[in-house]
C-alpha cells in the first residue's frame, strides 16, 4: 500500500532505517557517478569539445614539465663532468707536461689526466679534411703540449672552476680552457622554463576550473525545470548538486586522460629524433616520460580541478533556482 | 494539520494576493479550495508548501510554524507533504518508475524498499503496467496519475493539489477525485484547489471559498469525510 497505514489511530510515516540510509547514500553516489557519465555520453560532441579543451590545457604545462625534467637530467652531469684543457707554454718540454700530469693525478678532485703531446695534437688535427694542406705549409708544429683533466663527477661547478684556476697559476702553464659558461647559461634557461611552467600550470589550472564551471553552468540552465521539480519534492541542495559535481569530476578525469594521450603522442614523436641527436653526440640519452606518478597527477589533478569548477558553478547558480 | 492565523500575502510588485486569512484544517479532512481565477488559491497552497512565505501572520503545517523553518530545512519540510500539480511536473527523460521513485531516492530509502513502494503506488493509481514507459508516451490523465503516485509514494500525511483536474475531461476528473477519496479513507489529509464547481458540489466535501484573497465561504468539517 502506498498510502499511510493506520496504526493505533496514528499515521505511520515509514522512513528508512539508519543502515538503509547509509547503504542508500553509497548507492546514490554510485548512481550519480554513472548517471553523470551517461549524461556526458548523451551529448558526445559538446562533451568531447569541453574535454578536448581541458586535455590541451592540462597537456601544455605537463609537457613543459617533461621537457624541463629532461633538460635538467641531460645537463645535470655537464657542469662537473666537463673536462678542461690545460695548455703548456710553447717551448715547454714534454717531460714538464708529464710531471704536471703526475702531480694532478694525485689531486683528490681529479679522476684522470691525459697528456696530449704537440705531435699527437697535430696528428689529430690533420685528420680533419681540409686541414692537411694548411698544416703542411707550416714549418714548425705550432701546437703546445696539452693536459686534458677530468674532474671528479659530482663536483659543483664552482669547485671545478677553482680546480681550473689552480692549474692556471702553475709554472709553465699558458692557458686553462674551461668552457662551462654555456652550461650555466643553459641551466639558467632551464630554470626560467621551470618557473614558467609553474606559472602556466597555475593559469591553465584556473582555466580548467573556469571551463568546467561554465559548462556546468550551462548544464544547470538547461535542466532548470528538472531542478525546480527536485526542489519541490524535497530534494536537498546536496542531492541536487551531486550529479553536477560528478559531471565536473568526469570532465576533469577524462580531460586528464586526454592530456596523458596528448603527451604520450608527443613523446613518442620526439623519441626517435632525440635518440638520433644523442647518438650524434655519442651519448645514450633517451627522453624520460612523466612516469606513472606524472600520469596519476594529470588524472588526479583533472579530477580535482573539474570538481572544483563544478563546485563553484553549483554554489553560484543552484541557489538561484527556486520553484514558483 | 493546517492552520492559518491572520495570514496576509503581498507579492513584491503585485497587489494583495491574500488578506487576513484565518482557518484550520484538521488531520484526516478532505477540503476543496475554490474561487475564481486570481482569488489566491495557488498562493495559499504555496504558503503551505513553503514555496512562498506569508507577509503577515502564521502558517502552521503538520505542527510546524513555517516561519521557523529555515531555508536549509525546507527540503526536509517538503518531504512531509505530497504535492500534485496541474502540469504534473514529471521529469521527461526518466521512466514512470524512476519519476515515482524520486522522493524515495531523495529520502535515502534502500533499493528493495523503493521497488516495493513504487510498485504499490503505481498499483494504487492503476499504472502498474506502465512503469518502464516515458511520461510523454502516456495520456494526460495517466501522466496526472503518475504525478499522484509520486506524491503519495513516501506516504505523507498531507496531500495538496493545485487544479489537479484542470486539463482533464469530466470523466477523468471524477476518476482522479475518486483516487483522492481513497487516500482520504486511508487517513491522508487533502487540500485540493479547483474551480470545477460541479465536481465539488457532487462530491460534497468541505469547501473553502476565496474571492480576491478573502475567505468568503466555508462549509465546515464534514464528519463523513474523514
Ligand atoms: N509571483 C507573483 N508575483 C506577483 N503577483 C502574483 C504572483 N503570483 C500571483 N500573483 C497575484 O496574486 C493573486 C492571486 O493569484 P493566485 O494565487 O495564482 O490565484 P489563483 O490560483 O486562485 O488563480 C493574483 O492577483 C495574481 O496576479
Ligand atoms: Mg492558481
């Protein structure tokens, strides 16, 4: 019977028990979760557009972050592992070079010293095509003896600089060539890119909130009469709000997944050329993806931003709809 | 069940819709609210359902003074009464079953209870076989009965209806009124706004008449009706 039953002359209003209430609560959430997804699927084009915009907005800072991470990984070894060349004064005998090399090898911050005699240097140089004729025109070997010093890996750029300076003051040394300035410049650029990616992340995160918020606002407007009916039959603000929140959640999650796909495609497209480039430099550097945690951050971040956008939209617009 | 104490209602930008109304409806009564268009019938019902608030005086529903119901508590308050509308107000994209189930879903009932209660309510209005249909595939009279099933599915002690037979022919109107009488026999208090004087006269329940926001007639409680 659907009408109130009489019991002892009083009307019994059958409400749900506490356990049923809790179960009902979770069932309601599950239904809302799937229901909101279904609603998105019923307007595939509009949903796809929204989700694509979110995906792009999230892929940009994530992609930039991947680039910065790779650039830092690439350059991390440079500053300390860079060899520097110590040129002896012209006329210094090879024996002096050998002595200096032996002393240098004893230094704690030096792992290897190679002596390149003037003759060897000339032989190396003459291997370059086009140089041969020019060198043969010279009567004397103009090249000095050289030490190639390899500092201990992990040494800071400053320590490497001090080490090089130390060589410059030694007897019989003409010039120390330490070319780390470009590494520092490169690191400075990477640092700017890293900061920029942080700012872009903030701006585009805000954009995602606005996009989802606006989409949900339109959704609310389209379902105005439905919302009024819900309010008329006793739907609480939370009950009416929930499907919209889940809608925002889905936009964010799917947008995040799309961003993952965008980034993976970009990485895949770049992996080959980067490997070829690395091969040219004789290193085995390979592009690093964002990893599982990066993917989780994209999807989780999308969920959070989508939920937030829907939360803002429902806070602002659901209140205004009242049955009349 | 319902008590109006010196209730006045003035819409902002409008005239006086209700002026100093005093009357009471006891639990178990069947009351028709009549009067010409613009008399204030809908306004009165809206005050009962807290869709509007009185400008003056008190409206007490089910023992609760509506003045003391905060905005936040209105949903809970509305779950204590069933409402039937002239235009049904069904959700077009949900089945008959889902429409009727909505108040139970809102109240957090378990799925088994929802199934049982919705079936029972649809049985009562004679639409058991229409559960999977969409509202717009039903006739107007059937849609109105879906609206009624939704209003009674959570077994509220009070049912209010604004011109529930406004779009129906006399035969269907009588059918709907008979349905309301069955609920009344089960103990539900009914307040039904209508301008169908023939039907009101024929059924012979208590009649409260408004003209220009004033109470101009009240046949008083009919002892046979509860
Ligand atoms: N939202 C509103 N704003 C201003 N005036 C209104 C509003 N609703 C109703 N009224 C006025 O209040 C009076 C009573 O209206 P109503 O309660 O709808 O009467 P009935 O339902 O008996 O036809 C009418 O004069 C109507 O114009
Ligand atoms: Mg009216």
